[in-house]
C-alpha cells in the first residue's frame, strides 16, 4: 500500500521513516475517503486550495498544495526538492507544500508505478477506447487481479490518480489514454510504462486541435513507440485501418494484428447483427475457428471483441477464460435504450459523436425492427473534416432512416446531404437546438418508431432523451 514514505521519497529522493498509509488520491474534496491524499489543483473557475479544509474534514491525511497555507494547517515545505532538516513530520492532517501540485501528483504516480511488478495494457484510438478498456479488463479479470481507469479518467490528471490505486496485489492494469495534443500520450506512457499497447483506429475526432488525421496518427502512435521490445512488449494493431497498420514500423514490440481481414493474426467473419440481442460471428486465429454470440450491441462491436480477445490471448488466457469474459459483458457502455411516452424505443448514444461512431450507430439502426428515426446533432472538433464528416453521415442517414431530425448549425449539413442523397424533403427537419427537437419529437413519435439520438456532448443531446424518458 502507498505510504507517506513513498510520497516523500518520490518528491525528494530520500526515504524517511513515515509509515502513514495513504488510501488513495483525489482532486475533488467531495470524493475524499478517510486516509486519502487530497491534491489541491488551481483551476480556471475553482481553486482546490479553497477545499483543503473540507478534504481534511472528510478524513484526508495529507494535502498536496502549491500555495502557503501555514496560517491554517501544519505544513511540510518540500519546495526545494529536499526533506527539511531536522525533519519533523506533523501529525495528520497536514499539507505538503510543493512548487506544482499537479506535477507532484504525476511524479508520485510514476514513482509508485515503477515500484510495482504490474503489467500495464494501454488503450488508445479515436473511437472505441472506453468500451475496449472495459471489455479488456473484464476478460483479464477472469484470471488476474485487474484494475482500470474509471470513466474517462484518461488524461494527465485521471491517469496518475488511477496509478495510485495500484497495489502489490494488482496483476494487470488496463489504462485508457486520451489524446488532444502531440506529446500527451508519450507523457502518459512515461508514467504508466505499458508493456502492451492497443490502438483502435484513427478517425477525425479532435482534428480541430490535432490538425489532421496524420497528426492524430502520430499522436496515437506514441503508445506503440513507448512499448518495450519483444518479447515483453506487444503492439495490438487494427489491420483494417491503414493508419494503425502503419504503426508497426514505429515499435520494436511484437506485432499482433486484429481485424476483419484474413491476413490478421486474429480475425472475424460471418458477422450477424441481432439488434438489441447482440452480435453473432466467427472468430479465427491460427487454425482455430470459434462461433460466438456476445451481448454487445451493433456489428461494429466485433472490433471491440477482437481487441479484448487479442489482449486475452497475448496475456496467456485460455479460450474458455476469454469466452467467459466476453459473454459476461452485460452492459453496453454509453448506449442505452429507453421507452418514450408514445412507446417509441429510444437508442441513447448521446455521450459523444464523430463521423465514425455515428456511422456505426446508423448501422445499428438497420438491425432493429421498426420505423427508423435518426436524431443527429453537431459533431464538434472535426477541424478540416467538418463538412466532409457531416455530409458522410447525411448520406448514410438517407439510406437508413425513414425520418431525419438534425440539431444545430452543423446538423444542417447532415440534413442537406441527406436531401441530396435522395431522402424526401418532407422526411427531414433541421432545428436549431435540443429544445426544438424535443418538442418536435413529442408530437411525432409513436410506438412503431425506433429512434437513434446522437451528437457531440457539447450539443447536449442527452437532454432530449431525459425529457422524453421523464414522461415514460
């Protein structure tokens, strides 16, 4: 277990006698548990230093601060990078005064990870990171004591917090790694030291910040570059995506390809979407073929299954362990179904949206019986792919949906592309915001409708679902 001695050694290089146990780290005082280390981060709107007292009231033992709080609490000053002499460690609760509380958190996390013999699986890509992380952890959990980063804690704050949840009993850690700017994944890898890297795909999401698909591929590829050489390091790459397949030349790790192409090490065929009942397909590896039915929704989910299976096989699991993990996947992340007052079935996929994930959601819509209604909002942060991405979605919506409702300024691009692709004009409605969409849907939905609602988180398409569901 993490102790105060570990924290002080990480920050100063010297290990004193300090057996105080640190239960976990937190940056939100409301989430502090007894024995925790509270990290006071200054923010644009909220300063964590204002909540140190609240964290101590909830039982935190120590707080990492970068501001002088000696007037309020006992403080151990570590700004010099050295232990004070003579060393007098206060009784908890007390503060550790550092130059930068976030950098200190990251330093402690990297130090703690390095001390442990855990095997780390890093997951990145444009679409499917979170579902892959969840399913990989579930599969590995059939044999190993496994942790994963909760929710979307995949950045320079969330990943260090997850690393501090590791213990000497942890055997595998599955860590999703997000990418916004070049160098970010490289930095996360320096902390996490992954031995296995999984890359899902390279899409257009975040192109507004990254600049291009090529730039996104370079950034995501930092994961495979950080892997140790074979046989310890393994890069699990999507053979179907040329950007990802090309990453094989950027690592000395062993390459394990997955995909729908028979040239992959692990590949799937005969994929059958069963709507809300999951997917059925054949799985091939070496000279073996398995017939599987798993409860993940949508034919695109076969890629998630391939990634989790690949990790399981690389990590030495038996086929039975892998299959047990896959078939116990009873929760479809970020996608739920609810009933509206009218009886319409609503597919809630409102967490976020990119052209790739929206096309996959529209493909799912084809698998479900009923009058198909697509409610699609702006897809943000696409940069130079903004118009092309929305038009692609519009063309597919015209092929799939009987009725199309678009939300927002960019949604109008979807509507126009659908009209030009042959969808009748009276089947298309473009509105400005979610309130207008909600009122429209309340007036037109009936029990025969299957309604897909999807858009970027910033558009708040989830409010449409909440409003319709509240009356169910």
